């Protein structure tokens, strides 16, 4: 083989090697593009999972704070009849001095109990006679005709109680107004 022929063979070999390298390069470029796409996909999945976890953590923290804030709601609800009994008994002043001494002890216990509940976020809802009826914090037990303007509190049967910003029990009140007559109810 002469020098020209060798050169031609060498050029052909170089072309073949170049073609093979070009194919390999294209294959690697395609693989790189595929890997870039996969990296982007998994990066987005990671951020989405991270955001979901952060939102879940935030939601759980809020739920936990709410549970801690209102943890005694059931206890307070069960304690209300006891508080009501204290309130009713302490409204009347006995004439007997011995009973007055007992009453003083019960007043002390009642005040301490109310103080402990206040420290836990319990507040009384105690509307006064003449206050405007508020359906958010009061429950109208009865509607009576009165000289007062309609929608005013005439009498308070039981105090209401609020735990932070949540009503445990509305105040039970009698409201001034014109009750429907039996005849009007029968017609309707």
C-alpha cells in the first residue's frame, strides 16, 4: 500500500471513529437531558413533599394549641351544675348565725373555685336585667310580656360560661316580648 492509500484508509477509519464517537456523544447528550428532566422532576417532588410536611406540621401545631387551650371544656361543662348550685344557695342570706358561718365557708370555696376557673380562661356570662338580648351568648328560656322594651332581659335563670372565646353554656334568661297566643299557633 502506498502512502496515499494508507492515508485514505486512515481517513476512513477516522471518519468511522468520528461517527461512532458522534453517536456515543449524541447518546450521552440524550441521557444527560433525560437525567436533567428526572432531576427537575424529583426536585419538584421534594419541594412539594417538604411544603406538605411543613403545612402538616403547622396544622398539627394549631390543633395541639387548640386542644391545650380548650382541654378543660368537658370538665367545665360537668362542673356547671355545681357552680349553679353554689350560686343559688349563696343568693339567700340565712338568719341563723350558725348557718351564716357555714355560708361564709361556702362563699370562700365558691370564690376559690371561680378563681381557679378564671385562671384557666373561664369567664362568666352574667347579663343584667335590662340588658339587650344577645343570641350569641344567651338562651331565651321564656318570653314574657313586660313594661320593658321588647328584646330586653327580664330575669336571669342561670349564668353562662365562656372558655377563652368559646361558649361552654349560654346564659339562660327570660326576655321581654309579646308571646304568641295559643290561638295564633293553632292557626299556623
